[in-house]
């Protein structure tokens, strides 16, 4: 995880959670549904992974609990909303830059998902 270092690589769960929180505050179930939507159903985050990650992300300063409810009339009072912090935004930006660099190297090597390391097509 980040441990107050925005340059440390993120776990896939943390990356997906930060992506989900990058556009608005969300509660746990909302984060799970956004991750599923963002990944087109390829990432299905269970409650154990989600809430374990959220706790570690709060400790690392990447996210925090929100001070407000999004719509108190529509929400259960027990729902806790989470918000990305400035550190979380910087960690997400650093991770996305790492991904851009990896994709650039793959393009430079003319690699595709159907190519082995040595250039043999599947």
C-alpha cells in the first residue's frame, strides 16, 4: 500500500477503490458496485476485501470517512461514506502514470495480449 509514500505501487484492490472514489464520495456497497461497473464485471470485490482495504487505506491516509451523508433521506443512517484524500489522489495519479509507462513499453515492443514474450502469436 502507500504508507504515506505516493510512489509505492498500489494493490489491485486499493487501485480500484481509489478509482471508484475519484469521482465522488461513496459508501461500501456503492464502492463495490462502482468497482464492478468500472471493471465491466471482471473484478468482484467481496466485503472482506473491501472493508479490510478501506481500514488500511484510512490508516495510510489515502481515504477518510466523509463528514456528511450524500442524501440523508435516501440512505440508511448507519452507512459510512468514504472520500479520497489529497494523498490518495497523488497515489492514484502515480499509479496511473506507472500503468501508462508500462503500456508505452508494451507498444514500443509491439506486444499485444495475443503475443508471447518472444513474439510468437497464440
